[in-house]
């Protein structure tokens, strides 16, 4: 569904619908597979319409039908850390801003996930992707420092990215025409690549797990990606 403000639509009781969205937002703490849909609905709480309420009810129907799913954290998992990052360029139909998402894994265990609509309008795919990977770099550095506190030292942490332009920009500062509009603070990424704190590796869009947090998917790719998140059937 492509949710918009639906100016001509019929308004609904904000109190009830906001309570439903609030409950779903609480649930995203353990169900990352619904995070994109819930956050999208939450953006329209100021003036809710029937179309928005139908979308919220559809999420509840999905949750009811998948109550057997949960995140799997097996004993003895490795501490190898990897970060997946993705961005949907101009994906929000109201203000055309991009949505960034990050998924952090230790071994096969999903340890953190993040989704946020970017505060500025990205005028190119390169900027949207670069901003997104820079946020992933901050997360990777935080994870690396946290593990040091537990006496665990990692080499470079790989960040999986499906945009070749971002990988090239992180290594080559000469491409001025593509980078002049990117804010200085986002060059933190290139600095840490040069220092060896992180590395950026190419991953196909189909295998980029963070993609499930940035855009809607059809049934088959959605099921494939939520398995990648570690969503497994609970065993009694």
C-alpha cells in the first residue's frame, strides 16, 4: 500500500488509532519485521484517515497470523560483528525524503535495528546512500568500543552495502561532482575506512537484510528477508 495524507478521505477517532499504533511501536522491540509498516503509519497520526486505519488493522492481522515467530538467539553464537545498511531514496510519498535502516548482527543474532526518515531531502541516490552508511559506521564504532569494554577486540567491522557508488566514495575523495553536496560530518565514513576501523563490502539488494526496514515487499522476498533477520518459529 502507498500511504499518503489522503486529504479527501474520511477522518477517524485519533485517540483509538493512536493507541493501536502505540501498541505496535512497543511490539517492534521484538518484531523488526513490522517496523517499517508501523513507522510508516505513525507518520500520519496528526490527521488519521480511514485508509490509515485499514493499514494499521492489516498489520494487526499479520501479527495475529505470525504469533509463532520470534527472534532466535542460539547458545554459543560467534561474536563476529557485521552491519547491514540500506536506504530507500525518496521513498516517502509526502515529502519525498529517504528512509535509512541499519541491522547489526553478532554471529547469526540480530542485536540492534534502526529505522529513520532522513531529516534532509537527498538530491541524489549517492547522498541518500552515503548518509545511511555513515550512520552504520557510527553504530559499528559503538559496537567495537563496547566489545573492548568486555575484553574483546575486533579488527575492522564490515558494513554491507548494495550501492557501488558509496563504496567508491569511501575510498576515493576525488569524485568532487558527486560529493560536494554531502555535509562534512558524513566524511567520518571515509576517515574510518582509511584507518581500518571498518570496511565496506558489496551485497546484492536481494540479500541486503536491512532492505526489509526501508520499503514494502511482496510475500516471497519479505519472507526471505525476515528469515535473514533471525525470525524463526518458536520451539516449546
